[in-house]
C-alpha cells in the first residue's frame, strides 16, 4: 500500500473514519458493516499504519456506508461532514492545535491545498473564493473518492474552528448519494468575524 499508482489516501483517514462509523452507528452495527467490507478493506484494519498509503477504494467503502446509513439526504451529508471533522481532530496533535491558534484564516486557507496533496495522491482541492468571513473550495479529479467534498468540508471546518473562528454554516454543492464525486462539487464555510 505504499505506492501511488492509483488514487490513495493516508492510512489515518481510513482508520479514523472506521472509528467514527463505529461510534456513530454503534459497535454492533459498525461490526456488521465492517464485516461486509471487501477483504482488502478488512485486512487494512489489521495492518495499516497512519502514515501508510491506503487505496481510496477502501476509504470509500466507509464513506459510502455512512452515506447509506443517513438515507442519502441531509442526514448523510451531515454524517460525512462530521466524519471529516473527526478525521481532522484525530490527526491534529496537541502541539499543532496550539500552533493553529496563532494562524490567520488567510494562512490556513493557503495551506489547505498543500495538506490535501500531502494526504491524497489524487484529486484537487482548490480555493474558489475567500473573504474575511467565508471560504469556498471546489473539488476536481475525485473519481473513485466517494463523498470527498463532504469529508473535506468537515476537515477544513475543524481547521477554521481550531484557529478560533466559529463556523455558522457549511454548504455543500454538487454532491448527492447518486453523484458522490462529480467534478466541480464545492463546499463553503461561513463563520463569524
């Protein structure tokens, strides 16, 4: 799982999303869903380390399960956004949390695409619009990365919150259960100034 010939994500993303699935759906339901994962995805739960590369297909099994658990509408979107927040929270150690409190929104927004490239071997997260109280990112090249726009929205929401801004709204556009990774899907975060 260390190659990048196909679309991969860092292992922590997969491992923490499975943890989130179990927390939200309960241990019994989580166990049942994980038992239905592909043999590769189940094997990764035993062998994968946080910094290893993980096929996006395995990660997408988790996000698809969450989306289906929510019924496909707003509840699904909320579960996926919260999964992204959970991933970011688990990935951020105490020192980084303290450092983030000193960052400005401008610096954070500038660094997000770099963070994406560090943790994802494909796809692109690009700033479309930024001002003192909101930011909008668009996703492209996410084929196979189911629900990436929603989990990315949660991940970035955590970052904005960690620098001291209170998120008022998270708006996801161009996403649905039937269109889990279309090019041009976007999310916007609005916060209090």
